[in-house]
C-alpha cells in the first residue's frame, strides 16, 4: 500500500435498498494510520512552492507554529487550504513545530 493511503470499504446500494460491501480499496489521500514525518510532509507538499520561487521561503524564519497551523488549514493569499485528508492533524502539528524551529536552507529560493 502506498504511503498516505489506507484501506477503505467501498459500498453501493442495490435495487430494493440492499447494501452491498464491494471490497477493501486503497483510498489515495486518506489519512494514514502512521503520520508522515514533518520533513516528508514538507518535501511532499510544502517545498514545491516554498523554496522554489513560487511562495515565500518559510524555513529559518521562526514563524509561530500556531500561525502555520492556521494558514495551512485556511489558506492565505495565493496559498490554498489543505484538508485533514491531505495533511493529517498529527502531521500538521509536527510540521508546524518543525518549521518554527527549522534553519534556513540556502538552496531554497522564494519571493
């Protein structure tokens, strides 16, 4: 099973209101039982924009973890909001703390 997926039961309604469980399927983007490490969430989700001249560099700026949580969930300016199915609550907590205490990466470029 791919990281970031979990088994989910697919169901459908049959004529006569009978419910049939089809099978367990991998649901991409579904919260995984094991949260990804903060550095993995950053590289998979955040680093594409923050560090590649799309959005501002956020590492090494001592941004408050609470502000990071709020912006990730609700978006701000050009940044979209990320649902709990994309970044789980546990992953977001870990990510926000990691970004708050991170050092700048000289390879990253931003606006």
